[in-house]
C-alpha cells in the first residue's frame, strides 16, 4: 500500500474516532454497593440515574416515619427529593421490592409460623435458638432488623450472621441459618421452597421501584425523561421474580435478561429508531443486588436504542 493511501485511511479513521468520541454517550457503573453509595454518587454528579425504592428513600435516606400508602409515600419522596436535593423520581416501574423475613417452608409449617408475630411468639415461648442471616444494610437500617425487632418486640436469641445477599438464600435452604431477610421479588424464594412471613403489624413501608435522576441531567437532555420512563408500570412482582431467577439460578448474564425483556416489550430492536440526542453523557448506576443490575442494564439498553449514545 502506498504511503499516500495509508495516510488517507488513517485520516478517515481518526476523523471517525473524533466524531464517535465527541458524541455524548451512556455509561454505566453498576454493582456499586449499598444505598448511600449510589445516593451520594448521584448527589455528587458521579451518577446521573439509578433505580431507587420509595421506602428506602423515605426511611433510610430521609429518616422519616413509615407511610403505608404506596401513592402517598411516592408523592412524598418525589416532592422532598426535588426540593432538598434537586433529584427527580420518575414513574414507578411497577413492582414492590419489599423487605421480608423468610424461612424454610418445612420449619415454618412444623412450628406454625405464618407471620412475623408468630415467629416472635415462638421465640418468646420456646426460648428458641434461631440463627439468622441478614445482609449488611438490613442489620443497620432503621427499616431493617433494629426497627423490626423494636416494632415486634423480639430479638433473635441465636447468632445473627452478616451475609452477602447472594449467599443468604442458599444458607436458608441448606439449614445453615433458620431465618433470613429477603426481597419479595427474589425468584429463589419459590425455587428453594422458602416461605415469606407476613408482615402482620405493617412494619415495612412500600418499596416501589422508580428511576431516580438528577434534575440538571433531565434539563440538559430534552426527551431523556420520556426514554427513562419507558419502563413505567411494565414489571410486576412476578415478572421481577422470574428475571431475578434467570440471573441467580440459570446463570444468564443480567444484560441478556434485560435485553430479552425489552425486546419482548418492543422497546429495543432493529425497528427502533433513536428519538433524541444526548447533549451530555448520562451515567447509569446500580446497587449490588441482582434486580438492580438487571434494571441498570435495562436503562442502559434503552438509552442505547433511543438516543445517539450508541453501544457501550
């Protein structure tokens, strides 16, 4: 190849790269950690959007009293977050990822435990040595074990082990612990024949999922709110259980599971044309839970399909 031809090709490649890199793009920082890591990153501008839960925003971030009505809780966090932090709650995605306590079905049936009150009474009456496995946030949060123990007036007398969320369910199934905190949308609950204890005294607030995004990011990118709201009302508790199961038990990559769902909903695919241009880069984050990784990938895939951000 002649030197002149090589120079022409090199110039074209450089030009393409300059244009490509100059286009604002979607970026991802998934599996960052717990609530406050993601929330503080959002406030600092290191993230532009991640999926948060209304109950977490209400109790864990704002340190307010529980609001049982889902719509009222959503409206409250929406108003306060925008006023105090300049952060916008978009439309709820549909599912309620509530905390719960979970046991092996056989043990629960043997001891007649159907509710959290039943568990508290059984422990009190029999001085039962229950061993619990809780994740780090549940051990510390006011809407976790400390508040639950006070609300139901009981304390697990056995050893409370801090466990990775991905290990708790197997530990319960295999008998290493007797009770765990769980999330109602986790597909391992039915798969491992665990039983959800009813929150009969209404301790846990509603935890409806919705994208939480910086107001200035929305203002700088007209049309972004419409793209991010494409998930609104589309994912039920049962559907989120199924998606979680595919990642946790079938070992499917979270991005593939997210893409499969969005394709089935007609939200991404060859027929979808970009509807907006990103004026600034948009960084999507997530906590270190399976459903968060799936949802983070869904937001990324929507941005790829509907903006000029392109693939990552």
